[in-house]
């Protein structure tokens, strides 16, 4: 494995140069975030040379013919991996071996063993390796976390919430995520439930150590399509049996015995991307709704109040991430840009608060593994920890 290079003063002052692997919806999000973070997109590798050329022309960058040619490009500092899940382990290991910093879309692999290998490889390499658990970057999420650290909520009694979407509601919706060979054995929980678990653990300071889970498939057959997420599909053509869950419910227990509950769905009509949590403590409660991220609800025994995002008030991290004046809504794209900016700061030697790394990706993979086991048996299942 190539050792990480020590940048010269000139190199440290120039923009970081990124190559993007993948050309779908999330790759476009990464591209915009790279630019917002002050980086340069120097090349793209898509599913074929023709597709790479098409996307490179649209992005105004260089197309790569294959992965070896990308990794051999000495101008590339960091690789953003935005491909189907089953490719993550192989591509990431190759990138780390080539001495590239890596931003890998979750999951780190389609099994806990793959995630363990990647986390270990990243640690050995000394390179920066991050996973886009970007909901940590909502300013008011940081505000809740800071208030928890300051003791405002007291001792937690209960953690609960949901993550609901409707993009799989239509029986004609499909895509590579439905195929367990490419997306993994879990879909809804691994895709979005993992975000909820990461966020709630990070904000609350709790660690989930065991769970019991159930899952269901709402639509038994879908088009055998190889299409992008959140896109329309034709009713014509062959259909395939669905093996990955549309819905899941979990009861979780933390290291100190605290209970938590989570409902996950990709078939809840009208819910586009509703990550919602409530944290209930002995002195107060806090509620965050990702679809309405400009306010949080704070509850106490004799009062409740709504707190607005404000770059001039609140915690230092809330103010740092508030890049627009109050009343000018920020959202998902701003979170992603902040995450990439902090990743690039880490590459430069900084240690940004709350940056999600491969260690967090491994923690998520172990939760998915426990979820799959429990949903098969119905038993309480321990979450593996290092």
C-alpha cells in the first residue's frame, strides 16, 4: 500500500483534485459538493468509456477509460466512490492501495466482513477515508448535540423515530438496489435506517448494542430494471421477485440499557425523505425533522419552544455550519458540501468535529448484520463491536 504523500507548501495551498467514480444522481451531488468545498473535479469514470465521455463533456472534465488509468493519474488526490454497493470494497481497496484519499458512499461493502477489511485498510494507510453520513451536518443537529453535551436534557429515557420515503411505492419502481447481489441483503434499513442510527447515536452519545427487528416486502415483484434510484420505470418487460425489505421496525437497546425504536419505510406515500427523531430526557426533549431542518422542537415539563437556525446565536458548530442568514433555508446540498469541506480539511491535517469516517461505516455495517440476523430469527441479537 502506497504511503500517503506529505504535501509541499505549494501543494497544500492549491485546491484538492478529485476524481469521481460513478455518474448517477449521487455522483452529481458529490460533484457539486466538491466545487462548493473549493476542490477541482479532474476526471470521471462511469459504467463504460462512452458513458464516461458523455458525463465528462457535461461536467467539463476528463473521462477515464478504466479504474487503473484513474488510479495511475498522479494529479488525483481523492477519489469519490459513487457506484453500486457491490463494487465498494474492491474499488476502495484499490484506491487506498494507490495512495488516494477516499470518500466512499455507504455501505462500505455488502457484508460486515467487507466493511471490516476496508476500515482496517484505511487505518493502516494513514489516509483520510470518510463516509457521507451527511445529516450530521445540519446546523441544528449540531445544536442538539451541543445542548446534550452541556447537560440540558439530563439523562436519556427514550430514543425514537422513523425514516420514511415513498420512492418505491409504485410497483413499477425498481433499480439495482432491489437486487441483493448488487445492493446487498438489506435495502431499506441498510440504505436509510443506517443514516438514522448513525445520527441518533452521534447526537445522543448512546451506542446501540443489541436489537430485535422485523421486516416486510410490500411489493413482491418489480421490473428487472437496471436503473437509477428515484427514477420512473416502464411496466413492460420482465419482472423479478423482490427479496430485500421495503419496511422494517426495530427495537434497540443501548450499552447502558436505554431503549430506542425505529420505523423504516420506502413505501410511505407522501414521505419524500422524512428522517425524524425524538430524544426524551429527564430534563427535556429534542425533536429534529430532516424535511424541516430550519427549526427544532425543544420540550420541557412546563413548556416547549421552537428554535430556529441562526448564524448569530447558539452553539459554535451550529453557527459554523449556518452559511446563510436565518430565514434563508439550508438543506441537504449544504450538508453535503460541509461534509466534503471537512473531509478535505482532514486531508490537510485538521480534525473537524463529527467527521464520519470508515469506523462509522463499519459500525453501520455491524448494525445491518445484526438487523438481518434478527429479522430472520425474531430474536434479540447482539451488535458486534470491536
